[in-house]
C-alpha cells in the first residue's frame, strides 16, 4: 500500500513539474500589444519559410495577443498615440529683448514607417528628433513678433 502511494505521489510530482514547464514555455511564446500601441518584430536569425532575413521585419503587428518564437523573436512595442511635449526655448525680439516661449508640440509616429524608425533611430526616436526642431521654430517665431 505504501509503495503504491509513493508511486502515485512521484507521478503526481512529475506531472506537476511537466505542467509548470509547459506553462512557462507557453507564457514565453505569447505577447500582448495594448491599445494605442503597435509592435515590430526583431528576428535573430533569417526565416527560411518566408525568405526574410534577420533583423527588423517589414510588417507592423497590431493590437491584441500574438505568438512569437521564444529566444528567436523579440517584439519591439511602440506607443503610436498622439503625445504632447512641452519644450521651453528662449528667443530674441527685434528690439533685442529675450522672450521665454514654451512650445507645445503634438507628435505621433507613422505606423507604416515604424520598422524604418526602429532601424534608424530606436525606441527613443522622439528624444532624438523632437529637441532639434523647436529651436529653429522658436527663433522663427521670435523674429516675427
């Protein structure tokens, strides 16, 4: 009787370990793209079925739950909602006075261009692009007032 209970408990423990391993594998094979966000897929190796090479794929993944190949694919998730950004700048007027202007800039990325944006600029594209433009806009505004 004791031997059959021991076998039952050892099989139950082995089943629990197998179930937890399968659950961990399934958990690492799915990812979520929340509302207002899009994802581009990064492949570590070329895909022989589709003929695409390694790196960022050309398609953009929409909202929802999706499947990936663990350790081979890595989704890069972008926020595509319109976001405000306040950028203060100092400019001069025609009578040589300095004026403080806060520029509120609304920006969002083009969804079709997300793979190119990630390849050239990365996930922090707005930190790289937006600070360079308001300085030229602010000086243009200051000269017309």
